[in-house]
């Protein structure tokens, strides 16, 4: 089974969110990750079928990236299951990317290379980064890695005015076409791992 996980931020209770002229603007972490998972389920009957067949499931960590995995987490085992964390990030490193696959853990070097080749073959501009333990790369995927569950973090690039800390900014944005490409990328990654 593939667990699709997008954390529900609790950093701020009140925040701005708007859509105008083909652009979503506001505090996008991690409402955009949540929306991406549900858009993927609603948009593609094959993905919805996989969920109905319990080949994929959706779960939301309620404690931000660094939070504990609470008792609502479905039972997972390293042999049969994996996790795709869906999150956002802003940085100049993402400007030319459709998405990024980060904190890859529980896969061999060969499997990672095949994943990288698959993404390129599909025509996406993306990078694939193995888990490296650097504090600046920490996300929810680290929690699943600690449990020994294979995991990848699917990162959606957003724009923040200073390319910095996007969690507290109401002026982060993504244009609709870029978000659509990321959603298509998530569909392909799900299909790849199924």
C-alpha cells in the first residue's frame, strides 16, 4: 500500500488564501499539499480506483513536519508499504523544476536511478535527492524513515517573495498551470510505485 501523507499545519489559525488571474496566493504550506492529494483522487478515476482497492490511502499528520506520528496513522510495514509525503517549498533551487522528490529512503541506489530515469522519460523537470540527514532538509518523511518505512517526499515548488521561510508568509504563490503539472507528476509517481 502507498500512504499519501500531507501534514495539516497548525502554525497559524488565521491566514490569507486567494485565487486571481490564474494564481493561488496565501499561506500555501501545507494546504497546497492537501489540495494536491485530493485533486489527484478526484481528477483521475484510476487513482480513485486504487484508493477504493486499498492500494493507496490518505493520511494527515496534524503536528507539522517535525511532529510525532499519532495513533491515527494506519498500520504500515516496511515489506509491503511505502509513503509519499506531499509538501511545498520555496527556494531559487526550485525555480525551473516541476516538482522534486526528496528524502528518498528505503530504496537501493539502483532503484533511485531507475526512478530518476522514469521521471526524465515522463518529461518532467525534477530532481531526486536521497536522504542525507542535513537539518535543513528535514520534513515529515524523516518520521517514516525512523520507522523503517520506505518514503519519498514529493515537493511542490511555490514562490515566496524572498524565497525563504514560506510557512508564515501570506504572500507565497503558485500559478495554476504549474500546480497542474505538479498534480500530473504526483499521478505518475503514484502509478510508478503501484
